[in-house]
C-alpha cells in the first residue's frame, strides 16, 4: 500500500504512478526502475494539480527549488 501525495488516499502500488525528480524536473517512473527518492500519485490530473497546489511533491521528493512537472502531466494526459 502507498499513499497518493495529491489526494492522500491509500492504494495498491500498481494503481499509482511513481514519480522521481532529477535536476529540477519531475519525471514519471511507471516501471519503478529509476533510482532515488520517489513519490506516488494516482494517474489523474486532479491528483497532480492538488499535489502542486499543496507543494506535496516538493516535500515528498525533498526538492528545495522549483519543480517542473510537465513530463508527468504529459504522461498522464
């Protein structure tokens, strides 16, 4: 079980999208193969928008500066 950083609902890992951050860019990791700290989101734009508004991705990924979420938004769409 994992928790979506957007809506804070718990779900099975296979229902969530893992995202990682590198060089200020948030990237989708659907196979959970990238190294480093990850955060989980439902693959819905509503959850991504909530996570951005609440700055939850910054906290979960422990990123200090701005975070570009364009690649994740493109993957979800």
